[in-house]
């Protein structure tokens, strides 16, 4: 009853000097008055007439009245009317024992200044030391206590209602094991209905109780008994059996009930009936074990995801195939884990993922193949199916079944590639490839069916006797049966008559097949069309004959050159000696005839392919103009000849005679392509070939300036197949005997030998354009045919000594005469041995002028090499009635040597010697 600010609270104990406490002094009268005044309880003092003479702070706060206004007022004014008499009785009781200090107590109401009533506990006594009769009334506001008590009762009632309505069985007993509460669920669990429990003690609610393993539960181990002994049980499983024999599986939790002093006042037990749950769990366990067995033994990868696509389960096969542990992938997005991108490496959005759409949109998939990624990055091909997991329309997730088909697809791809390679190989075989059974029935047509010269789709399943003439079919069937009988390959040739192509020659080979492959005996038959081969053999024989003729022609030309050399030389010497104009005119006519004879010999050598090119700067416009005039007269009126010549055409280095022949060859081909007439266009132009064009397009030449000549016609044109072989020797589209197949190949060789390029552009029924590109001779001036005819200036010698080696006496004497006439000193020999002997004794010889072909087993080339061993500084000049190309038949000639073809004019000999003596060859010393 003392306030915190009372004088007692402020007083401190006295302390002696040595720190010992002395006894407290009793409060003074003022201190006691202060304590009473500040008390929280309402303390009111009345006189004998029950008028208020003291009203403390607690009374002011409790009733809401000010002290001044209550002094002298009757105390019952603070009480409700119904309690006035009761208050007077209590006051009278306190006054009956004067000065005894006996208290009168009671419960009654109080009235606050605002009229509100409140319950109060009143204690009345008469102070023993008071000078006048007074009553001290102590009134304590009891409203909070009453409210708490009411709430407690209400809570207890509510708790009992809740416990009675609880689904779990609840039993509460006191310390003596007497039941305090058994709810309805407990009665139903124990007896099957909500009637009384029967026995007074909770331990007898059930007839028997067992552990989960079937052993009986002793009474002392019963959870309620344990709780009464102070032990707590949480979730103990048991099976209880009612008196009628029905059992229930329950979970029991029990705990002691203790008071504030931790004394056990009773116990409470809660029994949760899990009978149905146990049955469901057992059923689910069976289903789970069954499912687990299926998923564990499944050869497919199985993933289960939630509605977000996060993995919640994967079976052992999925762990093995994708190399994930459950800890690594559970809770991870399946799409992110195994489906990062397309096979080409592009990221795959989730909305485009067929698996993702299953749990996003509910779309199911079946046998869908896609590529997935293992944890290590390896790519897998999987065949996928999915099912949606849902409950009452709500999507719960999805289950995915994936079969690894990587190896199968790899094997299938390898098989397809192998089959494709085999098919490509078979298709590349230029021969007809068939499979026939023992009766000659067509089973397979593997390659080149066009060689059958009939519709291949009508052959399969038919007999060979239905297709071929009787004689050919009988022979083929005989070979087939012989092949199967001997198990050895056979071959034969036969001739087939076709409507379009006439007779075709075939070479046929057969080989036995394993009967297990087709289920019956069979052979593979390879037929090769050798018609062209036979024609080629004929052409080869013809070419060999022409080669022999060419060699004969070359030999004849050599002899004629020697004869012409004598005639030409003597005529020139005669012309120098004559002064009569009439006689000189006769000599010049004879010289002209010799020139024409020389030209004829050159053509014979060209025919025999022994004539080297003699390129000179030429303006192609001049050649084209001359050719165009010639072909206009020869082609007739049905073919229009048009020339398109560049006005500022550059010159090019070309052999004019050979090029004229090539151009005529192209014109003839164009004419043959236009049997009904058409247009022939000859065009020239300057063309620059860039590096890019030379590298990327049709030009396989060095970049630079070129002169282009185009020969175009409006004829039949060439197919791509013909174009592919156009430049091949002996290839021709003309009938046998109408073309050698060498024309375009000769043109091609001439252009390539001249450093150029040739290109054909052609379309069927539109025509052909052949373009020739020749390097421009930018630093040289072109020479017209007229300019090529004229006198060559004579270069006289300075007395140098020349050794002439020639086995033909007339030719040797002519050469000596020409050299002496030119101012040279000469020695002569008819064999290599004689020449070497002269070289040993005459050291001043500067030039060795020798024929290539010499008698005695040593050629002019052999002589030159041996002479150089004696005289490394010796100048070598060869001559021959053969061409310079003929020297290739001998050992390689010495470096720096020159060649002069027979017959040669005096001016040509003078020019060669002048050139050689002006700049002697630089050779290393010969040991």
C-alpha cells in the first residue's frame, strides 16, 4: 500500500563508520499520514454518523470526486441504493467492538461520479487509538478481477466445446487417474458411439493395446500412466482394440498437467485415429513401390516436373543418360538443364520448346525427336513423349519419357551415308549394272539404266528373253547359269541394235551373288558400252597411220630442205655475180620458186607436228579481214558473215600461219553447226583481265591486257555434256568419218602455247560463241604480211674463223662459199671426228657451224659438247633440214647455242653469226 514516492521509500538505512547497518527507525506520524494519503486503495474515514471526514488520493481516483466536495457527505452516497443496508450492517458490526480493531468485510458495489457501478471489496474497522469514534473504510476496486474471472469461465466453456468437437480423441484425468474429461471423439474411438465410457478410469477405455510390431503394451507403459509419472509422450503409434474387437491405429501424445509449483495435478492424452491414413499409406506405399520398380527398371529416361517446369523426380536411367545426380537437378528448370539450344547452336526460347509447352499450355507430345544436352555438353538425340499431371483441372506438372536414340540415329546416318556412298559409287560406274536371277529375270537395275536403250521401269520382274532377241537372250542365260554353276565370273561381248543409235557393242561380265541376300540364286551383271572404245581404237589405228605418214613426211622434208639449201645458196651467189637485168630477173624468179618450195616444206612439217611456232607481233584485224573475205565467197548466200573489229586493236604475238589455220577451223565448225544457214560474227576487242577475274572466273591466266577474238554463230549449239569434252582430243559430235575430233584440241593447244585462253559459251538451239584471249604485245609494233616480205640487211664478218661440219658435200661447199663471201675464214669437215681433230690443231676457230644429223655415230649435238670440253669459249650454231623441235630427240644442246633451219638465205646466216659474235655466251669453265 505504499507508493513509490512515499517518505518510507525515500528513507535510507543508517550506516556505521565500519559499514555495518543499524536497525531502521520506525516511521513518523507524518510519514504514516503520507502513506495513507498516497495509497492506491480508497481509504475513507467517517465519524460515528458515517459522515466522511477523510478522503485520500486513492478515493479521489476511484470515485472521481474531489476531496473537498466529499468531506461531510454520508459515505453511503458512494454506494448503490441496494447496498446501503448492507453497508450499515457492516459498519454496525465494526462499531460493536469498540477499540478492538475487528474488521468487517464484504462485497458490494460502488458508484463513480459519472454513475457507473463497479464491484468492490470493503473492509471496515474502528481504529484503536482514535480519540473519537471513527470508522476507517478501505475500498478496493474489484472490477478487473471479476472480468478476468468471467473470461476464465467463458474460456473454460469454449475450451470444453472445442475439445468435445475435436476430431482427435482427448482424455484428461486427475492425479488419481480419475477422468476429468473424455470428449466425444474418445468415446467413439473407445466404444463406437458417444455414450458414456463405461469404466471410470481412462486406462480401461480400450480392451487391449498393442505396439506397431504386435506386442501388447503393459499398463505401466501406457502413455497416460507415463504422463502421471511426469513423462511426456509424443506421437507414439499404437493399435487399440475396442471391446467389440474392432481395432484402430492411433498416434498418442500425452503430457502431465502441473500447477505453478510444478506439482503433477493430472495428465492429458490425445489420440489421433490414423487407421484410414494407414490403409491409404499402405496402398500408396504399394503403388509407390510398384512405380519405383517400374521407373527403376525402365530403359527410358523419366523426368517429373512441377507446374513451373522444375524437376521433382528423375529415374536412374535419366541419371545415367544425362549424368545428373538428384542433388544437381532437383528444383532446376528441366529446359535450362537439358535443352539449351537448337542443334545448330542457337539458343532455344522456352516457348518454342515442345517439352516446355507441355507444362505451360498442356500440349502433350508423342514420339517427338529432339536434341538435348548432357551435363558434360554432349549432344543426345531423344524420342520424347509427355503427359500432363493435373488435379480437378489444375495443372500440377508433367511427366516426360525420353528414349535415347542417339546411337540408333548415328547408325542410321552412317548407314544412309554408307548407302549414299555406295549409291554414288554405283552411279559413278559408267557401266550398266543389273541383278538377275537364275531364270534371267530382272531383279534390280542399279546404274546407267539408259544403256538398256528402253524404259527401265518396264523391265523389273520381266525375263531377259522378253527383252533381247532370242539368240542374244539364250547366250546371256547360258552365261548366267554357267556363272551360278561354277561360282566364277564370266565375260562375253554382244551387239545390240537400237532404233536411235543403230548398232551398239557391249562387253558383259557376270559374277555370282550370295543367295541369302535375295533369297534366291542371282548374279550381278555389268555391261559396258564399248562402241566408242571400238571407234577410238579405229581412230587410234588411223592416228598411228597418220603419225607414220608424218614421220615419213618429216624425213622427206629434211632431204628437200638440203636440196633447196643448195639451190637457194647457189642462186643467191649467181645473182651477186650477174649484171644483166634480164638474167637477174630469171634468177629472182628461180629464187621465188625456191621460196614457195620452202613454204610447202614448212606446211609438210606443220602437218607432221615438227614445225615450231614463229610468233611475231600481229594485228588480228588484218588476219580477220583477210579470212572474212575468203569465207564470204566459200560459205555461200545462206550464211551471213559479219565483222565487228575494234578500231584501236592492240597487237599480239602469234604465229600468223598457224593462227589463220586455227581461225579457218573455227569458221568451218560454225558452218557445220548451221546447215540451214545463219549468221557468223567475227569480232575483235581489247580486254583487260583483272586479278579478281583471273582468280575467280573463267580466266586461268595472268592478269593484264589481252586481245580478244570471238567467233560466234547462230547454229545448233552444244549441250553441257558436249561442252565438258569439247577440247578433248578425238572428241566429236559428228558422224563417224566426218570429223577427226582434233580441230578444237589443235586450236586449244595453239592458244595455250601462245600464252592465251579460250572459252566456249553455248546454248542449245541458240548458237555458240568461242572467245580467244591472247596477251597484248604492248611494246612491239605489229607487222603486216606485206612488211614480212623484204630484204634482210647483210652483216659482214671481221675475218673470224668458222668450222663448217656438214656431211652433204654440196651443202657444205655452199655454206663455205657464203661465209667466205661474207668475210669469214673457214675450215670444213664431214664428220664429228674430223671436226674434233681440226679443233685440236687450230685454236683460232671462233664458231662451230654444224649440221645436227651426222654420220659416224656422233650427232652434231655430241660434237658440240666434246668441242666445248676443249674450247669452253667456242660459239655453237646448229643447222638442219629438220626443225628445231627435232633436237629434242638428241641430248640437250649446250647453253647459248643457236639454231638455223635449212634452207637458209645468206642474209639469215649473216644475221645469226652477227648476233652470236656480238654477244658470246657466258659459260662456266669445263673441266
